[in-house]
């Protein structure tokens, strides 16, 4: 099966859900004209990243009673959509979330598990932690989603792999952090290496959409990409500029790679479970 992937590398307007929704609809219309099957937006694409005290004002509910969410549900009739938002649950808890919509229905919502609260980041002050890393079924096969800091930790990606995900979707609001020892952005270099490592170690497609623009002195580098199950970049987006990037992937490539490199077949999750239980018992002593 071939899937035409769209990466909406956008510059959201901080705190302006209405303006950002209009931008989403514009990109959806453009993607539809390009024959995109699955369109992916960055982390917090509906709100911007530095929402802080605006969290209760920009949060939305994940049902048709919410006008913003309903609009995107309706927009998912022709293509599957992944977008980022502040999710308010029934008990007024707020999460950094990604939603996967298809044919006017909610397929899955992922809550960001790891909230960075160090250096320039202060997410733990405003958001609750997600508690699950679960794959889910789509019309393109089994998919897993992670948000930014989640994929800086190997455990969530490993859990998605064990839960059957053949396609991993990563969204982020990753800022620039200066240059490395050469002439590459240090933040982008790390993310790109992680994406390639997960593609090759898990013999999966890894699709990453990162935002661009500026907020509160932070510059977001973009560089959205698609990595194949051999760990090779199929496409690598522009740095710093808004763009609608498209890339067709062949899901049969997962089968071909795993036939040649049976890492999934030979994985031993029962041993991992046993050894983790031993380590946790030891830490409790």
C-alpha cells in the first residue's frame, strides 16, 4: 500500500486558536489538491507553544460539541489528520495532545507523557502528564504517536513497536539550541539521529513534523522529515520556513526490511519485563 504523507510545517500564532484553525483549513485544502492521504501538523499546532497562563483559554474538548474540534472532524472526511492542541478532559485537567482523525471520527488521542521542565522549558507547571503509549489501527495499518520529549526517551517508542505500530508519527515544537562542533544546529542533529535510529532499530517508518517561527526569543527550526524502515531519510524539510512537504511511502517496505532484518521477530519482551521487574524490586529495597 502506498500512502501520500503531508507534513504541515507551520508557524502557529501564539494563543490564537481561531487564526490557527484557519491556517489548518488552508493547509488541508492545499493538501487535498495534492492528493495527500495523511496530513500531519506539529505539536500544539492550534495554540502555539508558549501558552503558559493561557492554557485554560486555548484548551478544547475532543468531541463534536466543541466547535473547533468539530470543524477538524468534518475536515477529516477526505484525508486523515493529525494535529496538536491543548486537551481539557472532563475533570478540567489539561494535556499537550495530538489527535488522529479519520472520516469524521476520532481514532486516537495521545497525551504527552514526558513534560520537560528544565532549561528553557516549563511544561510541568501547566500540564498534566500522559500515562499511556498505545498503538492504534487506521486505514493505513497500525500507528503510534509521540510528542517531542516523548521520543527523546526510548521506552515510549519501544512500547509502540511492541504494540504493533509499523508507522510512528512524531510531532514537536523543537527550538534551536546553537550549533554543534560543526555547522549543524545541535537540537536538529539530535532529533534527526533519533529518528534515523528508531527507523532502523524498529524497522518502521518514522514521520516527524516540527514547527517553525519565533516565540519569546525561541526559534523553531522545522526540518520535518520521513525516515524509512532502513533508517534512511526519504525527505527532509526546509529549516526555518513554513512549508507543505509531501512524500509517498510504500508500506510494503516494512515487510521487505523485516524479511531481511528480523529484529522484531527476535525481540524478547518477556525478558525485558522480567528484568525491569527485578530492577524495580531492587530499587525499592
